[in-house]
């Protein structure tokens, strides 16, 4: 049954490309012609192997790309505003109540010579509207409140980063981002450098936060297990393109893009008598060559003639989309918006 | 439970990255390494300029007898001459041709710079490696000595040593300079060695039974080549300046001709007042250019070891 | 607390090391500095009393007493500031000579070093922040070029162009000849006027070291995660550049500051020599030229001890800058 109002589209990305142009070396496209649509409140996972472009995409969406990486073409509509063309002060302002990113395992994300309270003060002052003042007492109150949301004590405010553990630093990073009241947060491998127990605790916190505050979350990870547990929608990336877009629950069953299937086969059931570890034959795609056909063709067990010639668009497969001529054939490009609406309903 | 791996070999020559097979080379290893390093240095804009200047200096020094029009010490010319047809840079108060002195002077400056730099670096590497690799009392003692050598002001110590020592040859200068400049390099090398010591590849070499000597020279040192090279160029720069300073103060060998002694005599003979500005300008510029060339090459060496510093040229 | 205790102990031990080195140096040198010194003293008209001979021997080495007892006398001589007489200035004790020259050097070198440090650091921050752009290349090339100038050569050039040819500045000295040093405003103004060229020379030659160090530190710091995170959180550019990048990049420079004082002191010897500026550097120049061993010994001691004290002060300052060492 539909709700009283339609859920807003928050992020509408079309045709985004990211190219790396090192000084002496070949140009590499790490994100190629990516379209995606996110609604407010979704918790989306972005998975793929190292080098598939997921972190780059995350940075592109939050306008954090740095030389030699460059956003080439593409429209990034965030809440109706095209942020791909913003820069300078306008872009900076966009970061309040806009998009934000939490870096890989906040080990080094905090300024070593400033304590946690200073960090909060810096953020609050940076985004103060004219006339807004932030006296220390107010900063402390807000800081304590935000720390509480990530299950940390207020006395963390007085501490310096080197006095905190890795997990605590990661939570502080999240709390700082929350101070921006963002509508979307990208979590870039938030638990990779943490041990499994801390990992679970931090992911639980992120999930609860997402449900409480309702921000759209993009979880970037190479760990399929973590993603499937926490998110309600998963996108699989290969060679800079999104090759599958499914509700998380539907990923473990049914037919999928051959790459997704191969990924799933890499996870073995620890209770089985005999474990077959299947690798994926072939080598990763050469990203310095322009797109021609499906990037997975050289390694695909289902490959056909058309796969080498035509780039497969995202077409309906099961409860979501897949970019595969064999599994999800399509004569025309299905509107990404319509299908995203379908996915949100399941 | 058994684990069966089934990774079928690649059957399709796909669009995977092709790595061309390495061609076997006939050039021996160390020379290949040198060639590669020179090529990388050459690619760096600043280092290239430095290499060119250095090359010119070396050339002048080697070919001095061929290039210099007269003997540098012959007092056959009228003194205090301004630059003219025979004496392009004029003459000194003793009637010597300044231009020839400048040409021959390159030899001493290069010699002292390179040799003192090399000796200082050798000492620095030895002490740094031993201190970094052997924690405990050896490290403490060596570190203390290094710190002491660091805080003691180098130039004043050099002046005093040179003043005490009776003999006044070039080798005295080399020793004095090397003695006072090893400490900075030693500290840097020690800290890098002690970082490398705890890295896995060293531990695994130790466990596989390699002796200390081999571990140090086969595993640790190759990872520090750019650091050592950087140390050498920094020491050489300091040595060139130090040698000039010593000569200028009259602590050098008054019989050898070097750029510093030219300046010394210029000062003694009040070249400022006799209008012989070339005698002041030329040697100083030459010293500055030589020191500059070492520094510029060091830029390239820095960029070798720290990719973030590589130029966007 | 721990950090302060550690640095304090290090200071004391290094102080002892430097004093002892100063004690050993003349005794390790070939020849007999004592006889040479006594001969020169005699020829410059200083009466060689027993006290005089003793003072020289304490400084430079006695053939009679044991090393240990010499050491004891040496240490007590230091405590009483008794360094004997020098033959370059036969009418006063070494202590007096040094005392007169010290304020000049403190003024010149002290002020110049601090100014060069500040300007060099700021330029380095600027160059590092605008890395790769014209500003960076200009600053870097300029600093490289200036760094290669031997200090005495730069001094000579400035002297020639600005003082000799253009008569903008005095040619030598710290004050007008014929005047006696006092604290009147006109004298002070004159002193400042005389110190501009030497200060300029020193500042230019020491500036570049700071520029490079700071620029490299900035470039490294700018690659750190916390700078990226600060930018992602929309902090103002100025806040990031100063409070996040520069504030961290400056730390290695501060530790290097103390050690670089040695180079500054060395440079000041040459610069003061060229300008005949009446400071400690010039004294050392005279002492070395005259082989005036007693003066050399005392000067070396004074210079080294001052440097150690300065380094210790900088170490104490560092605690305020970097919270991580407070627990060390």
C-alpha cells in the first residue's frame, strides 16, 4: 500500500564519468556512464572488487574528487540542484543539510592537534548562518547531543584523537557529519580497518541512525556480507559501471548478472562438508580503453556475439535491474526512474 | 572438511591488461640501476638543470689545463688590473690572472665538495644503520653522540678545528668538513633504518637465517638508496659552502687556488675599493651555482622517494 | 610532565657533553697551544704572571697537572666566568670582551632568526597550499636560488652595491666610529641603521631553509585524511589551510628550529666578519685569524651553551603546540 505522499527523489545521476589523468601515463576511466536514482531515506549498498570505481563514485557524488581525478560530463541532481557544476563557496554551502561523506575507517580523519570539541566548533562555525553565534557552551551541548547519537559519552569532547580507539574515532567522524544535518551520507568502507566485533557495533549504530534520522545512506564496501545485512538495496559495480541493482533480500536467490553470481560463489558455506572455492577466470578489465560492449565479456561464461559489440543497458531482471544482454535483454533503454520506483515498492 | 580450489585458467584472450615481457639485458645490474636513476632524475625539471650545471663544472675541472689561458699562480701580470683582453677577469694584487684561477678553482671546490660529502655520508650511513638496526645500549650511545654532534654549531667548530690544526692542506679541509657534517644524515638514516627493521621482509630474512651483514646490505640499504643519495647531495652542498667559508677566513691552504681563496685575497686586497668587482662577483657566483646544482639534483632525488613531491611538468 | 623531565635531562647531559668537548679539544690537537698562546700573549704586552699562566693552562692544557684536576679547574673557571686574557684585546679579560660583543649578536642574530623563521614559514605555507601554481614555482625557485648564496658572498655583494656604490648604508661597524655605546635613542637608531645590511644578509640566507621545509611539510599534510575530511565537511578554506594543514605542518619545523640555530650562528660569523659588525661572530673571526686560542675557547663555549639553552626553550614551547607529547 502506498503512503500518503510519494517519497521524494533525492539523487538523480545521469551519465557520470570520472577520468584519472596522471602526468606520465595513460588516462584511465574509473567510472563510466553511471546512472542512478536514489529516493530520500534509502539505504543503498555499493559493492565491487578493489578498483571497480565504487569509492571514486562515492567521492564524485560528494564532489570530493581531487586531481588527477576529474568529473567528466554527467549531471548530478541533488534535491533538484545540479551539483556537478558547483564550485567554491556555493559548493561549500551545499555541504550543510546536503551531502556528506565519512571516510574509510576514521583512523586519520581527525586533526591530531585539536580535540573533539574543537572539531564540533569548527563545523558549526563554518556553517553558521549570518547572525548565528556559537558560544562554547552551545557547542558543548550540541556536541554532547551528537555524541550521544553515536553512543559515546560527553566526556569524549575533551579528548584528543590520539586518546581514542579506532572505533571511537570512527563514531566521532559520524557524529561530526551529523552536525551538518545531511540529507545524504556516503559511508566509504566504514569498518574495513576495524576488527569484527567493533565492526558489528559500528554498523549497528549506522543502521539505527539511518532509521532514526531518515537520511539517505550509501554504504560502499567490498564486503558483500556487511552490505547485505544492513542495506535494503544493493548496486554491484564492475569496471566502472553499475551492472546490477537489486533489493538486498533478492540478491541471494534467483538469476543475476554473471559477475554478481560469480561474486556470490566466492562465499562458501562454512558448515558444508566440502568447500569449492571458485575464482573468476581472466583478469580485471583494462580501464584505459573506451567502452565497447560489455566489460565482463572476456570472463563471462554466458558470453555471446552481441556482448562484444553493444554496451548492455540496465534492464529489468527479477526485482531490480541488471546490465546483461543474456539475462536482461532489452531493445530500448528503460527509464532508470521507473524501475527505481518499482524497486522501492518491493 | 576439505577445500577444493577450481580456478580455470583464462581461456579467452580478453581485454585484459597486457604486460610486455621483460627483455633480458646485457648491461650489468648496478649500471642498469645507475642508468635508470639518471633517467628518472633527468625527467625532473629542476634536477635536470642541476645535472647540467654539475656536468659543466666537472667538465671545466677536468679540462682545466686545456681551457685556462695562463697558469693560475704565475705572477707575471701587472697587478690590480681590470678585465681586459689578456686577463678577462682582471688580475689580483699579486699579478695573477683571475680567469685562470677561476678555471682551476673548480677542481678544488668540486673535489672537496664531492669527497667531503662522500666521507660524511659514509660515516652517517654507518652510524645510522648500526644505531637503527641494533636497539638498546648501542643505539642509545650512538644517538647521544649524534645529537651532540648536531647541536654543536658546525661552522664555528670547523673554524676552531682548522685554526688548531697546523697543516693546511686540502685534505685537512676535507676531514674537518666531513667531521662536522655527518650528524644530520646519520639521524635521518637511523630513523629510516629503525622503521625498516620492524618491517616484515626484514624479519623474514632474519628468520631464514641471513647474517646481520647480509640483512643490512641486501634488505635494508636498497630501500634507502634515495635517502642516502639525498644525504650525499645535502652534505656535498654544505661541504662546498663550508670549504669556501674556511678559505675565505684564511683557514685554507693559501697556496692552492680555489674559489674561496680568490675571495680571501679579494677581501685582503680590498678589491671593493680598487674596483675589482669581478674578483668578488665571479668566485661567489661559481660557488653559488655549484651549491645550487647539488640542491637542484636533490630535488629530483626527493621526488624519487616521495611521489607526492613529483612535479606536474 | 614526563616530556619536560626527559628534555630537561637531555639538555643537562648534552650541556655536560659540550663543555667536556670544549675541554678536550685543545688537549687533543697536535702541538702545544699553551706555549703558542703564552708567546703571543707576551708579545702583545700582557705580563705573564703565574695567575696568567695558570689561566691559560686551565683553558688549553697543562703539561703538569693530571687530566682530572685540570677538568676540575676548568669547570670552576667556567662557573666563575674566568677565561683568562686574550691577546687580541690585551687590555681586558676574555670575559669582558665577550660581554661587550654579546648584546650585538643577540640583537642581530636573535631578531633576524625569528623574523626569517616567521617569514619563511609563511611563504612555505603559501607555496605548499598553492602547489604547482605560479606562486609556488616562484617562491620555490627564488628560495632555491637564494639558498645557494654563500652568506659572506651575499654580504659582500650587498656591501658593494648598496653601501659602496650607492652609499645607502654604512660600510662597516655597528655604530659610528668615535662614539661610545650607550642607550640613548640616537645611538640606538644609529645601531639599527648599521645593522640593516648584516640583518638582511643573514635573513635572506636562512630564509630558504624554512621555506622548503614548510612547503614539503604542507604538501605532505595536505594529503592527510583529516584535511580531506575537513573539506568534505565544508570548513572554510582559510580554516583548513591554517588550523588543519599549517598547524600540523609546522611541527617538524619547530623541532628543526633549534637545530638550525647552529647554521645561523655559523652564518653570523661570516656575515659579521664581512661587515666588521662588533658581535660574537666577528670576535670569533678575529680570534681565528689571530690564532687567539683563549678567546676561541671561551667563544666556542658561550656559543654552544647559548644554542643548547635556545633548543631547550624551543622544546618546552613545543609541548604547547603538540598535545601528543604531553603524555609521552
